[in-house]
C-alpha cells in the first residue's frame, strides 16, 4: 500500500513548524521535509539511499520509492530492491508525524547540507554522508567556522587518560579550537567537561536520536553541551543507539573534524574505528602515548606503529600536526609554550586534505564485513553502496594484506593480530 504522506507544501511546512526557519522557500521546505523522512527510514551511512538522493533529490527519491511500493512489477536493481525492503516498513504517516512531533517537543532543529550550519568536511563522505542533521541547542559551535579537533578514546579510561584529555581540550579551546567527541564515558566526557569549563565550544555527536541522551548518566553533561555548543546526530528523533550506529557515528566525528586525536584506547577500542575513518579521509591523525604496561594505551601504541599516527603530548603538537598558526593565549604563555599564538584565536593556513574516493571505498568495504559471519560480494557491495566488481577487486587486495579471509564462497574480516610482547 502506498504510504499516505502530505503532498501539499503547506502541510509539510506545518509538520516542520519550529524545526526549520519559518521563512524557508517552498522548495527548501520540501527538501528538508523529505530529508527528515530519509533519516527515519534509512540507516546512517546507507550508500544506496545516498546515491538515490544525490541522483534524484531527496523529495523525488522519496516519491520514487513510494511509487515502487505500489508497483507490482518493474525494473529494479538488486541494490534498490534490498533498499526498499529496508526502507518501506518504516515509511508510514504515523511514524513520520510522530518523528516531527517528538522533534518539536524536544526543541530540535533540522540542518540540511544547504544550511550555513552544515559542518564542512561531511561532503567528503560522498554517498555515505548524512542526509540531514538533527541539532539540539543553539548550534553556535557549528556556525563558528573555526577549526575543530576530535578528541576520542576509551570508555574504560584511566585517571592518566582523563587528565590528558582534559588538559588537551582546555588548551585547544583556549586557542579558539572547537572540541568534537561522542559524549561517552571516559575520554569523551573528560574532553567535553574541560571544554565547557574553559567556556569554549564543543560538539557531541550521538549515535541515536538527539532527543534521548546516551549514556543516560550523561544527561546533564549533554544538556550543558547543548546550551553552550551543539548536540548533533543523523538518526531521526526517538531512534535508539545501536552497535552499527555507533560505528557509523564515528565517521561523522572524523569527517567534521580537521584532525582526530586518540587519547587512550585498548587494542580493539572503538576509537580505532574513528581513527580509521580519519585516516581514510586524509585527516591528520594523532595518538597520545601511555605506559607500555597499560592495556588502555595499547591501541594508541598500535596507531603509532601501524597507522602512521603522529605522537601527541600537548596541544602544541596538535597545532603543528594540522599546520594551523596560533598566537599565545594567556594559559599557554603561563605554561611556557611557544610564543607564536594570540589570545584565543587559531587560523588555518591550509585546508584539511581531501579524501581520495578509493580511500572512502576501502573504508566502506571494511565496514561492510563481519568478523564472524561470511558475506557474499553482492551483500558486501549492497552494504557498502558500491558496485560488486569494485568490491571484489578491493577484497582481493585486502586478502593479500591479510585483512580479510575467503571462506565457502563468502568473506569475513581476518582475526586481529595478537599484541606484540
């Protein structure tokens, strides 16, 4: 049955009341309305949805899948057929109206790629870029246009890791840098708190709907971030955080940041996933060293050894890593740092390196693989939003590098290499 959704722009504008500016043009209203619905029916990083919206526009792409829902037969690609199976069960007027009602109640804003608040760098994700962002808070940190650094790390962090994260965050915001993280326990929370404590800008990227703080014990922290910075996410309001959404959330943190620094991480920490996205996007990547006996620093040491990350011991190292020019702040001068800086302002002298499209594809293929479950080339291609021939060629290279294993006609990730003694 064809879902009943409003076709009149007046009805769409009514659903978006309080969520987008009242003076939006009709065409922009329809685009924002359609993108909001895509955030409800598609998962983050869905390359098939991304390609469809890029080719047809958000509204026309939505109209296309609605027509496909009522069509008994017709030419469909395998990717589109699989996409329809994912999207259509979520596409109904009750769910759509509930999404907009929740957004109004939570006082959320909808930001599209055409909006001035759209974070630069997200377009580097190509077809896997967010189709829309839901924002809680004034979003001053999004519209400032200043440099951003992602500070991420282990949830089960040590006192050493939290101290380093707080010190780096404080020094960075004192230089006018916005701190980006995921509002999780451990390193993320320490970085956000330090940034807020210095009166600086910070952005939290959530894996679920931004109307439901996660973790719940960080509700107060997330509210403070919304008051002084921004809390953002690409999942529709009410959406629950899931394992896959956490992994996809990491690509947003890496893409919207001019550099990513892992403060503390175990050998298989999820922070390494963020680091992988940053490396694939060509962003500067740093890691903070720790005691060689500490399991919570094993991932950082692995990055220094295998990811070609830069050793970071201070905010000055991050500034040098990114190529920004600064002038001393009061805090930096008091600590005896280099005198190249000025009071709270940081200027970028070079734009962040753009991602090579093949590097984006490599990350998409790896993310589409399972550690235990074997998946066919076609399934991996659907998950990655790529053509099968491209995926098979990349899988062959990964097999030579020992990153994947071919078993019974399928593929899976290779077991992680044991930690060196």
